[in-house]
């Protein structure tokens, strides 16, 4: 498994655990210190901001399960993949991310899009 794939797995684990110590260790291992995360609801920079965003989201949607829903397309340190959020076996939301990683595979930037594109 490539380092960037391991780091994506760690990032999704962050969304799925409520243990603050484990989340902090995973974020430190997988994300650059100045990670930039942007989606329709957020535009944040830094590991602490990422952890705060995850906790806030978990508080709003307790019990939600976040998962990658596709393989990872990779080229020139950019990745794309689909994800889904489920709760009680029901799909709450799906979307896709375009993510930049550095040469060591750490996540530098995540650009998230909600839903499917309509034609």
C-alpha cells in the first residue's frame, strides 16, 4: 500500500473515532501541519482546525460512518476518490474529494464536493 493510501485510511479513521487522543495521533501522522481543508461548509487550515471541524461534525451527526467509496485515482501528487456517509445503514451524503499529497504521502490539501454531478 502506498503511503498516501495509508494516510487516507488514517484520515477516514479520524472521522470514525471519538477518542480524542487517537484522532490527534492519526492527524499528526497523516496530515501536514498546515493542511488546507475546503468543502461547501468549511475552509480551514491546520491540524487543530481539522480536529475541531471533525469533532463539531461528529457532535452534529453522532454515529455517522465515513468511508471511501471508490478506488483512489492518483497522478502527480493529486488524488481523487468518492466517499459516502452512512448512519443506521442509510446513506446521508455522498461526494468526492480532490486531494493533494506531498512526496512522502502526507495530505496537504483536501477539496471536497458534495453529491453527484448532474448532466
